[in-house]
């Protein structure tokens, strides 16, 4: 049966998805390029290069801890516009950063602004998506994040290697600035009187919420470790193995995500996360291994397609799992933990894999990075198997095994 309450593609949902895409593409255009810029133009060491990514991620994590509480008090509009203003100021400052210290401080400032805005958009999306289509809706909404994570690095690397750093900074600033008028339209398009859903009781209080979110947060962290290696070092890997067009990896990664994302959301609604996390982990591992042995641009294509199919199906499944594990009033907390686990995985993954590359090579580093998705697979399968052996129901593992009704 179809009625207006089951409509997915409302004006609010479309604006939220577009704003989220632009926010993340602005992030990804600099996240993949600033490490290379810091090394080549500012003379940064390998440790300082890793800090360009990790300090941003850590500051975003700290910002979301505050943003989650602000959202519970109805401060969504303030978070969006204040966050955008801070992020925009930081991006503009990149052009005048005269050394690595200034760049690192600006990356921390950007993390604060990004953390605010990136917490608000997905929480608002989860409120306008029909409950019975949550997996499908978050799949499409998450497509905006994943596409940005794939297309952004390609655009950023193309600008950095072509027109130069100034064009990269200007383009990123323009994209972030365009979100402001769209955000104003968004606040007008929300239903009159739209506000936080009423607070519902949650088993075990805040401790119970944390326990429900712990497993998917851990799995998301492990998935993000490998992505940190791509963001931080793919350009440097290309130089090591003499690949001229390494940015094509992100293009074909995006193609795979576009293909798999609409289908994966419907699979989640019908079969749950178990149908996506197990095959997705194997695809991510295969993609990383193929990448590590890539000796030509053509070899990047199958590696990117496999990685994109795995990553693109797993990430929205984990986010939807976390949203469905809590009450509507706690979705801000769930989204905050989702993005914090992602950023923490990227930050620590970049630092750890950078240390590995320092003593081996970037190619070998990508082989070591497969340990993270392999551990993800082992943890998830062991917990699901343990639940089934004990005959228990409920809990985080069960929530991930089957979609909530």
C-alpha cells in the first residue's frame, strides 16, 4: 500500500541529499590532495603528512560530541550554518598557510566546522525518510557521501596537478559557499512545526545505547582504516609505481558505488546487514590486493570496481543499522558515532599505514591494510555465530543480522 507517509523523494530529502553531497565533496577534494601538497610544497615529513588527515579527523570527532547534544536541544540550523562558516574560513586560509604548522591548525579548524554540519544533515534525513523504507532511503542518502568520497579525490587531484593549489582552494570554497542558500531552502521546505521527535525510553539508558552502537561502530572503524590508506597515500603510491592517472581509481570506485548502492539498500530492508557485510568485506579485501599489484592504469579499474562495490554496500548498511538500533530522539547520537568511527578509522589508519609505508613501500602497505577488513569479517561472523549457537535474540548483532521491522 502506498500513501504520502511512504514517499521517499520529497523536497526535503532531495535538498538534504544534495547539501550532504556538496559538503562531503568539499571535504574529499582536500582530504586526498593536502597530504601530497604538504609533502611537495611545504616539505612535510611522512609523520606530518599523516597528521594532515588525522588531526582533521580528531577535531571533527571532538566537534560531534558537542553537536550531538546540541541537536537533542533542537539546534540543527545553528549547527549547519555555524559549521559551514567555520569550514569555509578554514578552506580560505589554506591559500595563505605559509608552513606545515599553519596548515595543521587550519585542518583542525575545518574539522570543527565539518563535524557540526555533517552531524546535522544525516540526522535530519533519518527523520524525513519513511520508517518502512529506512534502508532504501539511507542507501540513497549515503550514496551522496560515497559518491563524494570517490569523485572528490579525483576532482581534487586533477585540480592540484593541473591549474594548481589556488584553483583547488577556490573551487572547494565555492562548493561550500553554495550550500548556504540550499540550506536556507531546506529549512523552509521542512514541514511546518518540524522538530525533534519526542524522547522515547531506551533500554539501559545511555549505557544501553552505547552497547547497541558499539559493534557497528567497531565494524565501521575497521572498514574506514583501509579507506584512510587510499585517501592519504594513493597519489604517493602512483608516483612510486609510475602511474600517471592514479586518480582514475576514484572514478571507477564511484561507478561501482552508483551501481551497487540502490540495490544494497533494498537488500538491507529485506535481509539485513548480514547479506551485505560478509560479501562486502571480501570485495574490499580483493580490491586492495589488486591495487597493491597494479602496474598500469588499466589494472586500477578492476581494483576500484571491487573496492567500490564492497565499500559502497557496507557503509550505508552500517549507518542504517545504527539508526535503527536507537529511538528517533537518539538518531543524532547514532549518526555522531557513525561518523566518529569513520573519522577515527581514517585518522588512525592513515597514521598506522603511513608508518608501515615508511619501512616498506606503498604497495606493500596496501597489502597490510587488508588486515582491517579481514578482522571486520572475523569479528562479525564470530558474533553472529555465537548468537545463533546460544539461541539469544536482540542486541547489536541481531540488529545487524536482520532489518528491523
